[in-house]
């Protein structure tokens, strides 16, 4: 904490209606690398959630009536401040979340890039005119801000998961209330401080931090003044929240769990595939929804890939994210480690082999070694569950048809990756994979210009890109009649 240059970025109260809001009790925020308490934060609940929605409702009229250009100028201020304070924001993020500082800086740049993108994209909301079926009518289509948006976000990307939603919502003319994960409230509050400095008017961007996710979630999903609800998190919680939104028929967008296949074909560039697998598997200690979850390797290149991959993974250094040499940080908690341990154990019981790692690191209960499992079959727990940890299960396959069937045999459909060189194969496989995003000879796919989102039980809606604004806009049809003389 001492190394943070701008101490005013460390906030410990919810940000509602442009003000820092005190609550009656507090909760602790812990550094997962050391298990030490970083600070305590005021514990907001139902009252504060309702207050935040009311503030967002009051601010809606004037914010949505502003020109897109005016909103863009303010959003750009916010972007500039995030870039200016990148180092401090990254340090706060690493302290509460654990990822290596270089990755945290990357996340701040990535989060800010959505603010920049939507500041620009907000100017490009186009309506339509449509030929009417009768001569005395005209059909005009407007796109308008949907209203108050409520969001719940996870701990794995404490900055970017908020930025992706808030930037699109604000650019479209909506006002916004977010409840970040109780494990990572400080990054969200630092964003609020910068939103304040950027001149985002009171009530437009609100952050409610509190431990009782369920109670706050019930307000955000059921309040009649919330027009749209957006969530990033697990499929199980997402389903509950969609159900809660039904009573007021809210528009919802959901970015839920994944079970990404990473396929290495026999014509792949094996070195490139190894690099891609490392990036997509071990980033954020394997705790991203687009992390490779099942690594399928054609049996003719299995030995070659496994050897090179093992050599590369063996070089990854596990440690505190604040240390420069760290490649892989701690997991978010000891419970998260236990879940991964259990998945590995039950898969080994069913015949999988640990060829690297496979243990909790002696330095601390939140550290799990970068691990590779061989002899995995698609039915094992490690392949059917979202691992959310630094474990790479390798599954052998024979031929395109078999691997496509195995890759699609899951209720999830977020990200998929494959490495191949044959152009015919690339098109066939890309079209056959039932996934919202497909990395082809590429292990890192996410950026502000591209539509991020899933199929099947991985969710609906898209974040980023020109499509990302649609989730925050209503289409309104004006029927202009009585034009005949
Ligand atoms: P993860 O495994 O990434 O923690 P979760 O779906 O459990 O995924 O959590 C994502 C976010 O949803 C977190 O901010 C968490 O606090 C919140 N959350 C969890 N359960 C509920 C719930 N019943 N209602 C509202 N929010 C919830």
C-alpha cells in the first residue's frame, strides 16, 4: 500500500450519487498472496443498493439527454485518468486479487481501452428509415438509452469487467449501478474516484460494495426502476439472477462460465501452439472464463507437444504478484485451491497422470503449482468442470470429426482455440465449433474492438465492439402517419 503514489485512490466506502457513503459495519479485504488484511471497507446492503438505484434513476434524464459528444468528452477524461494512474490502479488490483503486476497493468490498459472505445462508439448510434407499406406513412427507427443499468461483477478482472459494462452503458446514455465482488472492492472504488475526477455527474456511476451478494443482488435484479441487468460470473449464479429478473422482465446480458477447448491439429505449428496454450491457460493463474480448459492434441503430435509444453510450463515462476520475477500468482483463496486440488485428485483416481506440478506450493495455501495432466479422458471431472486454476489436462484425439464432437460436447460455448495450417480445415473447424469466440492460431483473443460473449449456457449479449452498445439501447419504431394531402 505504501508504494501507491496517489493515496486518494484507496477508498473504503460505497460511491453513491457522487458521494462516499458510510455504512454501519465493515468487512475485510485480504491479499491472497499473504492472507493478510489490506484494509476494511464499509459494508453496504439493501438500503445502499436502493439508494444507488434511486440516484441512477434521478440522474438518467439529464445524462441521456446530453449529446453523445458531451458524454464522449467526459468518458475520454475517465479513460485519460485510468491511463495516467495505471501503475497505482495495477498495484491496488494485484494487492487484492493476486495477479502479477505486469498482468494487472495489462488489465488496466485493457479496461481503459473499453472506455476509450465506447467514448468513440457512442457517437455512432444509428437509427433507420424503412419503406412503409402504404404511401401516407413513413417508418422511422430510433435507438434510445434503455435506462438504469445494474451490474454484478466478479473478482477475476476487478477493473475490466466493470469497465466493459459501464463504458458501454454510459456511452449509450444509461446510468449505472455496480456491485463488485466483495473480494475485490478496492479496484471498483478506485474507478469511482477517477469517474468523480473525470466529471461524470452524480448518480450516473454508482458502486455499492457489500458482503451480502444475495441481498444486494435481489435489489438490483428486482427493482422496478432498473431496466437492464448485466452479470459476469458463474453459470449457476447467472441462472438464479436471470430468474430474479423475470418478475420485472428486465433485459439481461450474461457473461457466464466456459469450458474452452484448445485443439492442436497434426498440421499445427507446435511451438506457436505451446505459446498459445501457456497464454490462454496460465494467465491469471487459470482464473479466467476464457482459459483453455481441455487441451486436445492429435495423437500423431502428442509426444512432441507434451514435451515442449512441459518444458515451457516448468519455467513458469509461482510467487507474489508484486515480485518482478513472478509469472503465475496465487489463486484468489485457499477454498479455490481446494476445489482445484479435488478436481485433480478425482481425475487421477480415474486414471489421469500428473506430469508436472499437482501440489499446493509450500509458500502459502493460495498457491497451486502450474500443473499438467496427461492420459485424461473427456469424461473426467477435470474435463467436464470449469477448472478455474492453473491445471492443463491433455486429451489425445484422432481426426477432425472426433475432436469437434468432443469439443462441442459441453453445455458451455464461450471461447475455443485451435492451431492448424490447412485453410480448408481452418474454415471447417471454425464454423463447426459451437462457441461465441474462436482463436485460430492465437491464444489471447479479447480486445475492445471485438465482440466478447458466449453461446449456450455461457450466456448472451456481447461486450465490446460495435455490437456492445446494442445491449444498452432500445429500438423504438415511430409510425409517421397522415401524410396524404
Ligand atoms: P465466481 O466463481 O467468479 O466467484 P460467482 O458467480 O460465484 O462466480 O460470483 C460472481 C459475482 O456474483 C460475485 O460478485 C459474487 O459475489 C456475486 N454473487 C454470488 N452469488 C450471488 C447471488 N446469489 N446473488 C447476487 N450476486 C451473487
